[in-house]
């Protein structure tokens, strides 16, 4: 069969939620886990009548993800990928990608970085509306320089220790990757340095490079002295308003070993989220407080940018190929990455490579 990482995989996808109790840090961490499921539920993960729905914020309509709630896991041992959400986001921010990986035989786990989620940002915005002074982004980010990597490492420890008896027997502890978007991309780089169990890194538009956003503390915290080979692919946006492309290139230059930088042309920062068009326009009209509000004034309307469908082809196909090459040793995945510009051009998507 021809290798095609752009299409959904052969396995139905299950999902379930648990709360991890980090007693040492007094943190209760809601966690989402996606995994390949049994053939008996094929199609139910994609059917509007049966696929999972969740309510992100009280009073807002439910949204769906392409997974079946509490499906029985597929037999076998599967690579594990951790996913870290962006600043003021949530664990389900990129289910398009997490479910895509699971459909190709990966277990994927993502938690809410408490204090830095959409719920926390909404609370800040309510307080600001009532006249309270909101701290600038550096003060908020500084608190999470320690918390975010520790959250991800705690999640990995818990999963490998069997905290989830449903999925634990199906995790291959020798094949572990990590990905994340924006602040989660920065978290990806931090955890890759700190935890030698990570064998592949996929930062998506990561924070920490040169930028007009106030991220100096994040830049200074990064340490690229990894002391081991970790294949790393950066997937980034050409017209990123929040974290410009030159900052991505700075991070890429600092990254050791085997690495790639692939750029989705005519895309912005929100092209790595579910419901790209909706989330992009939401950021333009109702940005978080602080420096984000100033950046939002420069963001172009979504009609001037590449479609969400194109963005999903970019992230799903190249993200999966990276993990297939690094964690599964699939030569055809490496060949596809080598020819990524042409592979996506055939699908009507314009990208460039460093």
C-alpha cells in the first residue's frame, strides 16, 4: 500500500477522560486520552449521532470530536505522544491532530495546564471588565516556566505507572514523542531537554523565539543542550501574528541534531487549532488581556489566509510522518518528509522548507 499520512488511519478512535491527582504540587489535572479502538466500533467515531461531544464553557453549545467515548482499546502495544496546549487554551484544542494520530495507532494524552487554560483567561477577562488591573503576559508566563514542563512529566510518569488501567497495557514505553502548540510548543522543547524518555519532538508554532510578544523569560529558560539525538520537526505558520516566523527560525537554529522546519504559507497562529476559522476570528474580536490585545489589532481576517482544511492536511500529514519516521523507523515516512513541499502541492497546499 502507498504510504499516505494525510488521510485518516485504519483504526476507529476511542477517547476517555480522567483526572490526575498530583498531590505533591496540589494539582488536579483533567486529562484526555485518545487511542486506537476495536474494529467493532468502526464508523461510530465519525458519525454525528455517536461521536463524542463536550461543553467547553458553560452556556456555549457543545462541540464534537472524531472519537467514540469510552470505546474498548485495540489490542497491541502503541507509541505514546504527549500533547501540550497553548496559552489560555485547553487539552482538547487540537483534537483534529490527536484523533488523527490515534487512528494511525498512537496513544495520545493531553492535560489542562491549570491556571493557564481558557477558563482562567475567561476569569481574567471578567475581572478586567470589573476594573481590576491585569498583570502583563511575562508575569503570567513566568509562573508556568516551572509548572508546565512539570505537568507534562507528571503525566508521562503517571501513564507509565499505570494510572489509566484501560490504556496502560497498550502503551509502548520505548517509543514516546511529544508535541504542543505555542506555549505548548515551548513546553515540548523544555520537556525534551529534561526527560530522556522523549524520542521525538514536534513543536507547533512554539513560543520562545525572538518576537514582539514579551517572551524573554521563555527564551532564557530554554536549554538545547539535549545530550542525545532527538529528531525534531517544527511545523510553523508563515504569517504568524503572535509568534513571527523569524522567531521560529531562531529556535530551529538552536535545536541540535536531526531537525526540519516546515512552513505553512499564508497561515497564522490559530491554524493549529480545531475550528480554525472560528478560533481565528474569535481571537481577532475578543483577544485575551495584556499584550495579546495589541497583537490582535494586526491580525488579518481569515478570508485572506489559507483554509482550515489545508492547515489540517499540513499538521496531520507531516506530524504523523515525523512520528512514524522517528518512533517507528518507517523509511517511507522519512521520504515523504524529504519531499513534503511537493507532496502537499499535489494536494493544493503551499508550504516551504528550511
